C-alpha cells in the first residue's frame, strides 16, 4: 500500500506535538521540582504538607470545572475552521463559570472536612483567593488543551515554562513574609495568571479567544459529547488529584510532604505515555482517520516510545532516588527513598492505562472506558488506604503499584488489539 501524503504529515504532527507535551512535562516537572525545593527551604515540613494539599485541592476542583471541554477541543478544533475562535471563547467562558461555582461549594466544605483548609474561610479575601485560583486553573488547563487541538504544542510549552518560572519567583516573595499554605497557593495562582498574559503578548492570534465575544449557543450540540469526555476525564484524573489529599488524611503533615515530593518526581515518568497518547486524537481528527492501519502504526510507535522513555527514566530514578530527595533536605529522605523507588515502577502499567484511554476516545467508546477507568480509580484509592494501614509511606506506594498492575492486566488486550498486535482489530 502506498502511504498517502497526509500520513507522513500526521506522523510529524504526532511527533512534534508529543515532543512539545513531553517537553512541557519536563519543564513543569523540572521547575516544579525547583518550586517545591524552594518551598522546602522556606517552609516547615508541616506547612509544606498543608501547601501541597492546598494546590492539590485547587487542581482537583479546577479539573472538575473543565466540563470535558479541553478534551473536546483537542478533537473538534482541527476540523472547526472559522468556528475555532468562537468555540474556544465559549469553552473558556463556560469553564470559568463552572469553576467559580464549584470553588464556592468546595471552599465552604473543605474546612469542615480537613482542618488544614481552615485558612479558606478565614476571611473574604482568603475565600476569593481560593475561588480565583480554581478558576485560573480550569481556564489554563482548557487553554493548554485547545492549543494542542490546533497543533501548536510549542505555545503550550512556552506558557508552562513562563508559568513555572513566575511561580518560583512569586513563592520567594510571598513566603518571605508569610511562610504558610495560602502563600504557596497564591504563588501558583500568580503563575497561571501572568502566563496567560504572556501568551497574549507572544501570540495574539492564539490568545484572542480569551477576550473575543462569543455566544453560549456556540457549544450547543457539543455539550453532550463534552460531558462524556468529562466523565472519562474525572474517572482518569480524580484518583491522582485526590491522592495527596487522601494521603494527608492518613499520615502526619511531615510524612505527607515526603510522600508528595516522591510522588511528584515519579509522576514525571507517567507524563511520557500520557503526552504521547494525548496527541493521537488530535492527529486523527486532523487527518480524518481513527482506526485504520496508519492509526495502528501510530499507536505502536507511541507504545514503543513510551516504553523506552519510561524504562530510562525509571532506571535513573531508582539509582538517583537518595540524591533527588536529598536535594530537599535531610527531612525528606529516610522512608521517602524506597517510596520513590516503588512509585517509579508505576510508570510501566501507566503506559497501558494511558493508551487504553486514548483508544477509547478515538473510537468514541467513552462510557465503557469511563466505567473501567473509574473502577480502576476506586482500586487505586483502596490500595492507598490499605497500604497506609499496614505499611506507612512504603505501604501506600506498594498498594498504588499493585492497583496499577491489576488495571494494566485488565486493559492490556484492548491496547494490544488497538496497536494491531496479537489480536486483529475486528476480534
């Protein structure tokens, strides 16, 4: 078969945007490492643990407010044509409203659930800080995915680089006077806000949807598929976003800080398969293909690159775990070192989970995939609870690894079939 001219272009788009996503992960993880290194120097372990829980809550509620619109834009924008700016503007506006509503509810409820969030209701200013942080988180997440939908991963990389640098600078300034969780939260907010302004300065054409007027009717007909995407997104992301908050409820703030740093370092490895698989729907949408032979080739390429990247990263993490955690100070080594080594191994089953999810999006089989992923998420949370009960931080890591392995075994056959390995696509 003679390959069509569009296929090399699609392959280049897959590689280019996947490299941008991996680069974004490298930048955000590397500078995120620097952010928490600075935080560890500025704050006590207890304050650091409270800060990580605050940022995790911001991300969790912001993700819930996305309404699946970011993932929808990845698939819709390549074929939207002149409708793309209005579609982006409407999506960003809807996300801001949804995040504000959810943040209001969460801000009132969290202090009742966990005392560490009492700062949210300390006054109107603190409450507004929490709401604004959630809104900016949701908007930037949708905007980043919209950029991928327009195959401009370079801009996403630039925005995240700028955001990470600003967060570190803001952290140094804010924690000088108040070394506490709200200062960490505010630094994160400032990074998101100013980086969006930076995109407006660098690329007016891409930032125009942030300010251009749009009609809510633009999303009419797209909300049902968006909500299906949102169901899958929540099933996929909620466990990882709940994880720091759940761990904080099971261990001391100091131990929570140790676990969060280990989990953050290991989490970079999982970004490799997620970055590669995330681009697949955008490339297929721009090419008009979903599950043909060329699609199987790209899935196989993504799996191979994921395996090699995770293998190299996991080996480096296993060898360098004491050094990496030691950079944060002696208070963050000890039990955190074997915990990091166990967490690094979760990258391999995550390869299967990431591609199982991507294949579900490509085929429009969102409901079934959401159910499977949600059950896997419940298994992960149970693994964390059982591990905390019987083995502390290492037990939590082992419980999480066991859950990931069980999920990967369940998802393995559909992934191999989607790649054209061992089972034909029709079986």
